[in-house]
C-alpha cells in the first residue's frame, strides 16, 4: 500500500516521477546515463553505484522504481545484485545494461529477476523510452532470446521438472511469434491486441522464467538432498 | 460167464473201460495235416511216478483240472495227471508236436508211457508256468499207428492244473507256439524291462531336478508294476512262493496308487498329498485283512480299479482344460488303463482263471505310461533348451544393445566435453569482447557524441560496434534457425530503419533448420543481410523495405530463400554511388555458403536481393565443383 504522503505528492506533481538507480562501473557511461536521467522531467536519479560493494548498500536502502544494472562489475557479477534486488520483494523493475544483449547474459539476468535490457550504444532517448516502457509494464525481447526462452520454458516433457508457472496459451503464442522475428507491433497486429499488451506478456514470461528458475533451483537442491541421504 | 465177468469188469473199472475211448477234439486244417485241440481229457489226482490204470475222470478241456491256492494250502505238493488219446491216423504224416499252455507248474509229458519232455531240471525248481506256453515235439519213435496216449503229469506247490492241449504237425504248432510265446513272454518281458529302465532313468532325472516329484512317483510306479508283472514272464519264482504270490497281488494296488499319485502330481492337483498318503495307508489294512482271512484277491483289485477310474476321471477333466501334446497323451493313457483292466478281468474269467489263449494287456500299461510321460518330459526338456537358446540370443542382443548404448553415451560424453570446451572458450571471448572491445567502443562513441566529433568519426565507431555485434550474434547458438538469425538482425537494425524513416515488413514462412549453419556460416549470412539492409538505408532512398524468408526448391533441391526488397531507386550498375565492393563481398560470401545470391529489380521498382540456401549442401557442392 502506498504511503499517503506519496499519493499526495503524485497528485500534486501530475504524473508520477520514475525513481531510477544506476549500477555501472564505467564512469563515462555512468555519467552519460545519470545526466540523461536528470535531464528527463519525469525521472529522478536516486542513487548510483560503481561496484558490487556500493550497490549492495544501495539496494538495502532502496527507494527507487527502476534499477539499471551493469553485469560485468570489477568486484563481482551484476547477476547477484539483480537476485538480491528481486528477493527484497519490492516492485522494482530491473533493466540490465549490456553491450550486445547476447542470450547467455540476458537469460542469466532474467532468471535472476531482470525484466529487460538496455543496449549501451542505444541512443540515450531510446534508453529513457525503455525505462518508461518497463514502468508501463512492457519488456523488450530479441528473436534469439525469444527462441531460447521457448526451449527453456517448454522443456522436454519426459524429464520430470517442476513447472511452477507454465505459460498461458497466449503467452506461448506471443513467444512463438517473437522467436520467428516478428516485432512487438507486428505481434500485436497479428494477435489483434495493443503493443502494450505484447510488452506485458513478455514481462510476464520473464517473471515466470524467474519463478521457474527459482523452483528448479529448489528442486535441484532437494533432489541432491535425496541422493545424499540415500 | 465171460459176459458176466466182462460186465463185472466194466462195473468195477468204469474208468478203464472209458479210458479206451478217444478224447474229443476240434480239428483245423493246416499245411502238413490237421491240427487238433482237445475238447476233453481224463484226469486223476494221484501222486507217484506211475500212470495209474484207474480213477480217471473225464472233464472238458482246456483246464481238465485246475486248483487254486485258496482251496489248497500253498506249499504242499499237489499232483494231477491228464490223459489225452487220439488216433495217429487222424493227423498227417509229418512229425508231430504238442503245444500246451497254463499247465503248471512242473510237468512231465509221456507218450504211450514213455517220457518225452519235462519242463524242469530239478524237483526243487520253482517253476512258474501258468502263463507260459510250451512246445513239446513228439518223437516219431514214441508214436504208434492207431490210438496213442499222451499223459501230462503236473506237480505244483500252489495252483496245479493241465491247461490247453494242442497236437499237430510240428511246423504248424511251432509257428503257433512262437506267436503265443512272443505276446505272452517276450513282449511283456521287454516292455517291463524297458519300464524298469525308464523308472531308473526317472530316478536319475529326479536327482538332477528334485522339484519334479512326479519323477519319483513314476519311478516308484515302475518298480511296483514290474513287481506285479514279473509273474507273467518269469520262468521261476525268485524267492519264497507264498511271499511272491502275496507281493504280486499287493503290488497291483500300490502300483495303481503310485501311478495315480504321479498323474495327480503331474497335473498339480490341489490337496493331492493327503489324498495320496491316505490311499497308500488304506492299502495296509486291506493287505492285513486279505492275508489274515485268506480272502479273494478281489478285495485288492476292486479298490485298485476304482482308483484307476479316478485317475481316468482326472484325465477326462484335464483333456477339457489342457490340449497340449503332453497332457493329451497322458490323459489318453490313463483313460485306456481301466479298459485294459476290465479286458484282463474278463480274460481271467472273472477270477476263475485264464482262458489259456489270449494275452493280457495290463502287463503293458505300466510301460506305455512310462514312455508317454518320458515323451512329455523330453518335450518339456526340448522346449526348455529352445527357451534357453532364445534366452541366450536375447541376452546377447541385450549385451550388444547395452554396449552400443555405452559407446553412444561415451561418444556423447566426449561431445559434451568438446562442446563444454567450446562453450567456455566462447564465453571467454564474449567476455573479452563485451568488457574489453565492446565497452571501449561504447565509451568512445559516447565521448565522440558528447564532444560533437565529426559525423564520419561517429559513423566509423558506430559501424565498428555494429560489426562487432554481428560477430557476437553469429556466435549465438541458434541450431540452424535462419529465421531467428535474420529476425535478430532486423531487430538490431530496427532503430536505424526507424531513424531513416523506412517502414519494415517482415515476411516469414515456415522454414526448417539448416543443419550446417554454424558460427562461421551464420556470420556470412548476417554480413550479407547487413550489407543488403545497409544499402537500403544509405543508397536506395526507399520508404519501405520487405525482409523475410521461406522454403523454395531450386533444381529439385529443397532450401530456403531469404530476401531483402525495397521500393527505392532500384538497381543500376551504372550508378556511381553503387558500392560495388560491398556487392562483390556478399557474392563471395554467398558462394562460400554454397548458396545462390541474386540481385535484381523488385516488383516495387526498387532492389530485390535474394539469397537461396540449400538444406543439404552436399549436392550443391558437387554441382559447383562440376560447374
């Protein structure tokens, strides 16, 4: 439940401000992002961190809506930070900052709790648009990642694995279209829904992947428990 | 006076007068003269070595006299003499022979008062002759023209008697004798010897397979049947006569019980053990009563017959249930046994004695039983061998399969190791590109933009970064999925297209995976499309671009055709700004892919670049080499 003062502030200030925190070790990139965020009227830069140590304190403190997180940090992996943030249970949207959006990195981050990614070379306006988009409930996805997700989330039926959150028919349909190279807008047209709906589906797919990966981790742990007891 | 004397003589010695008369017989013609079988004879119960003149009594033959041990004490000597008179003239001129059966037990044959044959060597010989045929050649010297007299003197310590008597040409009588001897002596002896051997074999088999208790029952039955049947073919009593007789009678009962026990065990009848034990136990009081009160043998034969009928009933029930060879065979045998019993009972005149002519059947039944079972057992053994061979074959096949699986899993393990090594190397390279070159390029680009460096600098940096991204994308494992690969490129370039104001249409059909699409080939494909899309962006002046792929056959070879088309200025070789170098590059890449690149005007008036790639590159590679 929102704090009454916050509600008031939102009412007073028109559309709600998006509070953003940045974890990025490259000072130029961090600076670039920070200035871009501060330059947006609807965004508020609440904190920045240059490494895992700083970021951990920042995550404990909280107080942001969107967390932009680099993965290759000098003292560790951003994936652990993403997991830490996801496990707080706050309604934070986590975006990975990446150069290539290659599937291993992005999928690891999504399994940990990320809901999308920013490409470092994207025009800064596009980056800010992605932040707004994620806040509205939409996530980006590339065909190769969609393809990989299809394989992940619909695994071999012969292997008994807990599927904590199976995809809905519609989500599967969306993922299938995306893996075949259709853009969000094209998917929306084919399925006769709005572009936002597609974004929401993708975000939900990401969320299910995270839940499943957590269930799978638990399952692995319990299986190993069984074996060691035997 | 003489007449009175004659009458007196006749009154005083009626036997003597009648003794002068010939005995009646039936005559049947044969080669060498007729064969006669006496229909009556005279007997006298007189001990001693002489042939008495008086006291002869005429009686029908065969069996002019016969006495059973139940009427006389076994062990005492009993003697009977039988006399048969015939006219030599009624028979042919050939040498004659006498045939007799059931004349027992020791006997001597006299012709006209002279001894011509005795069936014993010593008086102590305990001969068994009740079922045995004898051939006695009648020496021509002993015979005389006219009336001849044959006297048979029989002595026995039990049943005594003179059985069937036949006289005829030696050759004919001997043939008859041999046939009778075969069926009454040789065949039963052989059958029972075989049965005993099979019983021994059953014991040996049982020692190897202790669970097959029916083998033991069979062996026991064989032994008991042999004991019971010994009297038919034995020449002498092997031990004390009274005991031998008793054992012969009692063995009948126990042999029947053992046979039934065997059959019940073979059929796996429920609750058979107590029933078998009870039947064996029942034999003991019957034996005791029979011995104590010298009762008829029937008190043993009747229950034995009832038990045999019970076995036959089991056989009938089993026939309805199980029609396999073994079961049918044994059922038929147990069904036949009561018939043989009834036949033999009738043959024995219901206990009065053998008809002296026809062979008994039950003497063979034990052997038939053993043979039938051993056929069953042998078949079972053969089936087991066949099963074993099949099992061996299956086992070998399983071993081969397992070996193949092991080899396959070892191969896949090695593949995994290799794949793991490749993946970790790729990971290392990726990290290098991402955190090293990539990050530096990004930073450089950001700095250049911030510092408002010349467009050419920014473009060069952008292109370098774009190239690097394409290289990274080519390394993504897509399992030959061309659609995802091109889709990803289009996704990457969506921003540039939007900025250039070019609408993009994605036209994709169903495509199967290209099995040969590894990282190197993926990079060729991506470079070709990057170049084609780049041309649309920078040269065409188009407002719309179509990009996509679908299955297409070329020269009978299935493959995928991917295309980029625009509605721009169109393809013009003469145009100066056409980047010929780029086009040459992508043509070379298409050849490296064993694909076909095609650039021409599109339907919209712009350019259409098509890249056709075969699913299977082998035939295309051959064509290219040949071309």
